[in-house]
């Protein structure tokens, strides 16, 4: 991310319980365009943080596959992939050539092309006239989640995913000694992209992204790859 002005979102400095995550068989975050795993030191991006660079967009063949945060990617939804911003971060994206703006939620990792700072869903790319040309110089600015997005929804912190239910329940028991509201939820296999079934270990069930981010700060030192996600994500 070295095109134009940029703000550094950091690199992970904590190893936490890495051995435990390996024991659980945690799934690496695989985003659009590659299987690189990114670790982030700050669980929350400050409002107003910004960077400039080149944006691109992605649709097929990623439509219908799981994004890096575990959601099924929908190219018709207002989402995006970013190399480092925490999941559930919202950013305003302004096309600097035509001043058109859109707002997207970070759900995936990418793009993995030097100089590019964000990969938009097709729907978001259409809003700033990016589909036709494929790439454009943009400015990203971190914004608060829209009220309409949070209304009636709940959020949680995903600590890890395990491919074995017994291991997930073992960690659940360990976490219950320190945290309230610990859950294990089953996630079915997804044929597109070859994603196997798994059991997610979650901490908290709250009514806003901000509350979930506060819980994330509590667990992040032990579990540096944990992140905020919507409770309704399966």
C-alpha cells in the first residue's frame, strides 16, 4: 500500500496462543486473489484515517465463495477487500477522477497487486463508475457504520474456527472461565471454493459494532487473529 498518501494500519506484534490455534486447526484467512494471511495489531481503525491509491473490483469467480471473514461473498452487496483494515470497518471510497463516492464494509483480504489499496464488490464499483475501466485512483476514509446497517442486528467476536467440534468445545470451556457469552456455532461446508465444514468459537453477542470492538480488545492479546463479525453470518 504505497500508492499516494497512506496511513499505516500496522502489523501484528503478538503471538498469543499460536500453538493453541494450530492445535485447533484454525483456518487461514484466504481472500480474493490469493491465500496470504494478514495479522493486524490494532483491532479498530480510527475514524477519519485515510489513504489514497488504486482501486479495482472483483466478481466472478469469487461470487459465492467464502470471503476471508467467513461470509459468503456477494458481488451485489456493498463490501470490499482490503489488505489490512479490520473486518467490519466501513470506509468511504471516492473516485478521484469523477468525485463519485460509495461506502463499503471490509469483509475480505486483497487486492494482492502492488499499488492497489482496495478491491470493491461489483455493486460498489458500479456506484463510482469503476466497472468499465477496471481501476481508478481513489481516496479511502474510515467512517462509522451506517445506522441502518446496525439496526436490528447483533455482532460477536470470532476467536477461531476448528475443523473438529471436540476441540472447539474444549476451547469454549477454557474461555468461559474468563469471558461471558462464549459460543460454538457450526458452519457447513461450501462446495464453491472447497471450504470444509468447521466450528466457530465466538465471544460476546452485542447490539453494535462498537460494543463488539470493545470485546475484541479484551481477547486480542491472546488471540491476535480474532475479529468482529455479524452474529447472523453462517
